[in-house]
C-alpha cells in the first residue's frame, strides 16, 4: 500500500501562535519590510529580546504562507536538520509525488544535502509568496550544515523570503546571503522597545501609562522585550533591577503571584524542551492539560505554541523553571523517568535513553540502553557519530559509569569513531574491568564489548586473538548476520579495507593471525568475512607494487561476494579494482569500473559520495589540477577542523593535497600535522607515513632539502617492515627529487634503511612520474635516442637490483675498474651522472626491465 504523502506531516511547520495582545511595533515592522526586499533576513539578538514575537508580527502582517521550523540541539545533525527543512517545504505542496518520493527515499539520510537540492528542484512553479523561518538557529553549529545551508537557501524559488532567528551574530558562511547587510540584518537595537512603544503596549492591555512611567519601564528594562512583558503582566514597575535579569523580573513581578497549581504545572513540564498535551498530562497528572496550556500561550509570551499540540517555554523562562525545580521539593527523577517511558512507548529510543540518563537512576537504565543499541542501528557513520554526540553534550558523571558500566560501551564507541583516543582508552579499560557486570546486565552487551575491543589500537591483533576468550566466554549467541556488519559499519565507510576500522598492516607481517581470527572475531563479521579476508591481502599486494597479482586476487575476492554482500564491501572491492587498473594504465577498463562504482554509490550507498569525490579528486591532484583542488575545497562537507575523526581521514588527506596544489602551505601543514599525530596515537602506520611523506614534499618545495630527506627517511622506516612501496611511489614526480637526495645520503650511511627497498620505491616513483606530472612540477629530462651494449645493460640491471660495484664484481667476475668503465659509458649515453638516474632513465627508455 502506498504511503499517504501527508501521513508524516505535522503542524510543526506552522508559525507559532501570537499571544492575544501584542505591541504593534510599527517601526520594527518597517525594518522587516525593508530587509525582505533582499529575500534574506537575519535577526541576531540575545534571549528575551523579542525575536520570535517580532517575527510573528511581521509574518502575520505580510500575509505570506509560512513554514516555521523551531530548531533544538538535537537537530544539529545534517540528516535530521535537512529532513526537517525538506518536510517543511513539502508541506507547501503535499500532493507533489516527486517531492514525496525524495523525502521518503531510504537514502535521504545518507546524502541529505543532495536530496534536499533535488527536492527543491521538483517544486512546482507558480507558488504564492512564502516565508521560511529558521528559529533558534544558534543551536546549530554543525560545520557541514553551516557551510551547505546558504547553497540550499539560494536555490529556493524567488517567491520565498527566508528569515533566520538566532542569538548569535551572522556566521561568516551566511554572509553571501546578505547583499545589503545594513538592511537585511535586524540588530538588537532595533528590537528594543522605545518609550512610545512601551506606552502603546500598556494601553493595549488596558493599563495606560504616563510618559514618566513609560520612561521608568524603559529604564528598568532598557527596552528588553521580555522585561517589558513581565512588568506589563504584573502591573508593577520596579526599578533598580539588573539589566536583562529575567529571573528576578519574573519572580518578583509575576511568578510569586501565580497560583501554586499553575507554578507546579510549569515546573513539571519544564523537564522537556518541547512537549505535547499527552506528555504534559503524564508529567503533571492533570486532566485539563490542554486548557492550562492554551491559557498560558494566549495570555503571555513565556509559553509558545509551536502548533496545535506542541509547546515550548521561552528559553529564559525554561532556565528559570529548571533552576526552581531543583529546590522545589518535587521528585525530579520521577519526572524524567515519566518522560523516558513516554518516549519508549513512542519507540523514540534515543529520547527515552536521554531522559532516563537525566533521571540519575543509572542502575535502571539497562533496558533503555539495550533498546537504543539494538534497535537504532545506523549504517551512515558520519551521521551516527553526530547522533551519538548528542549524548555527550553534557558530560556523563563518573557515578553513572560506576553504577551501570555498560555505559562504557556507548562512550568507547563514540570516542573511537571521533578519534578521541585517550577517552576511548579510558572507556575500553572500563569495559574490560567490568566485563562480568556487563554480561550480567544483558549478555548481548558483550558482543558490543567484543566489537569495541576488536578495534583497540593499543593491542596487537595477535594479542587480541589470544585474549578473545576473556570476552567470548560470556557470549551466548552471536548476531547471525554479524554485529560489525549489522550496526554502523565494518569499514566505517572508508575506501580501503586495510586502512578501515583499523590499520591491518600487522597482518602483512604475520598472516597466520588470519587463521586465529577465523576462530575468534570472524563471527562479528558474519558472511562478509569470506571476502574481507582475501580482500585485505589484495591491499597488501597493491602496497607492495605487485599490481598484476593483486588484480588477479581481487577477481578471486569478487567471486566470494554475492548480491547479499554488504554494500561497503562491494565498494571497497570495486574501488580497489579501479585503483589497480588505473595504475596499470588500462584506462578503458578503469573507466568502465568507475562508471559501475558511481552507479553503485548513487543507487545504494550515497553515504559514500564524499569519499568517492575525495578519491576522484585525489587522482586529478596527482597531475596538479588546480581546478579540482578549488572544487574540492568548495564541497560542503569539506570544513575546517582541528581534530581528525576516523571516518573522515581519507577526505582530510585529499584536503591537505588540495591545499598543497593551491600553494596554501601553512594550512596544508596544519592538516598533515593533525593526520600524522592521529596515525601515531591510534597506531595507524599508513596514515602517519602518508602524512609524513606529504610533509616531505612540502619541505622540499620550500627548499628545505635536509628536512625533506629526514622526513622521507622517517616515513620509509615506518613502511620498510611491511615492504610497502606504493604509498611513496604514488607521489611520483613530487617526491622523486627528495628520494634521489636521500639515496645519495644512504650511499654514505644506510642507517637502518634497506637499499633495495628504497631502490624499488625510487623506480616505481620514477615510473609514476612519467604517467602523471605530480602535485609539484617535474623536471624535464632530455629524450636522446640511446643504445647500450649488452654489458652496459647488464651492469645497469644489477644496479637496478640494488647491488654495489663490489657485489657486481663478485657476481660477474669482472674487475671493479672494468665495471666502472661500463657504467660510466652508460651514464654518458643516458645523459646522467649517477647510478640512480641511470637506472631510472634506462627503465623509462625500455633498455632494462
């Protein structure tokens, strides 16, 4: 049966209801009208300044059809924020099937910005003048939302006026919306009541004031709207109260005069940010809840009716109520539990869990946390991390972890995803220390504990499989499909298996661990382990530059997959296929694989769009493409950061590369330092090595040759145990000069580096430099036709294998002077003056293998 397009709409998007009596504010309305000429209006002022009521007055006077979106701190997630915005837009055209299809599409949360853009494009033309209001925008600080929102708003039809209400000044990213900030931005000064407006407002309440008393009210409130309202409702003018001290205004002039029953009603309902009549009834036990709420919203502006059945208190009033609730003698814990039960019955397990945590009864939290973990699995890691962040807005007290240690699982998972290694370690230790108690609470929690332990960066894989039974003995039954593939992600949405939820380089040194994983952690991956196991091996072959072998094994890996295989696994294997074909210069095949990958992502995995864009951009940056670098930095999901999160590492590397190509050296270094430290702290040698290699390129470009060589050596020391070549070689012309410089240093003192390993990297980098210009300009070599004798080719072949003259003498039986004669003639023919350049040039010309 087809969904009814209006079934998920609510009245949330209708404007708040005005109080019965409002000040007319004619001058302010004229300011709104002037601002509306530019379509975008921003009202930035402190709480209690009258933003909401002023906006409502203008909206009502304008006659525009209005979408009013009241935001809260839980909307600070791109998927949630844009779902609200898109739903509000759809409420204007509820019969528009194309908009409805986009709104209910299962991929909306995976790419909310893209879906909202498409939804706007499906809006039918000819709509009457409309107003979109984003209220309490200061609660939204997610960098992706802030960067992308102006792009979205500018796409709305010209019939739209957009009104943004916030306690903060205009964010820099929003400045593009306001061509005339002098008229488009309503300042706090404009919101203040003048003495004339105060007098007119009191007259409308049948409480006329003399000019002298109006002046006293102004002095007492400085024209602050909520203070004027408090005095007007109380009918008493008291001066000498600190400016903007709403609590003292309200308590002295109004609150103390309210009936105790009404005060108790407000105190009890204040535990919720928003509430409907059903929740209010549960919290207060009052049968006439609706009448009380209607009375409060009609007669003052301290309770706002968001729609026909949803209310919220003015933020200052809510703060006032919550402070008084602490000393009221009411059983606060019971109120929070009541709200938790209410949302549990509504199947909103995240809100239920938040309310129960606020109750302070951590011993009773088990069923709420279980429902949240077991029923709220999300496959979009960036979205899931943002979602979890809302639980850690307020710090969870140590008492909570002591009384209910299962909370350590929530903490470990959140801090792991967001790269907070020290906090993750504390929670992982808490899990291990309290494992018997965790198992006793619910055996299913243990599987989550094992999953958290499986990514413990402090412990080697060999030690983990050895310690597995510490956890496994508590497991009664594993999730059939594999918990790691059933919850957020087993790759955490990164593109390469060996650099995904962990850096698996250890397996390249000790592949026997895989057999032990088969008997321990494999059940967490379910059927996916059948292709993940060989897939990681493909990645190692690639890193060791055994490209043809890797391509063949990747095909075998694909044979272990089926249509039921998880989309993330299919992405990793397909992307590796493209990487190998691209490296082998099989351009037509690579193009076909990329088309298939793009179709796969567009149809089934739009959460991967940012990383796919990062991958495609990275390939272009290897040719120093300035336009691609600029385009990348304009992407809405590319935001400034001072912290590396696991699931964004691949994107951050692309950002650093784009900055390098554009010559923004300091900003690039900032990212690379963050990435290097991230790699070190979380035991991810490939991340650390890549960051160091890019730093070496930058230092070389600055003329700091010794520093560049030192950094490059540091990276090679990380990679040498694994025999990984491509991480350096892929940089091609950009890293080649530093490699040559380092090779000369190594001739004097190897100092721990294997010459053959460095030689292999240099040859691969040289080969790469002939296909791609690199992020830095490559020097031009002369192209003279060259003919080498059989003996000269043999000498160069031995040199290419890392042998020195003395070793060549032992192999060939030739005297060292004879060897030097052959090589010196070869150097002259090739137009070079050292062994490395001779080998590279001979390889390029096809004179040696």
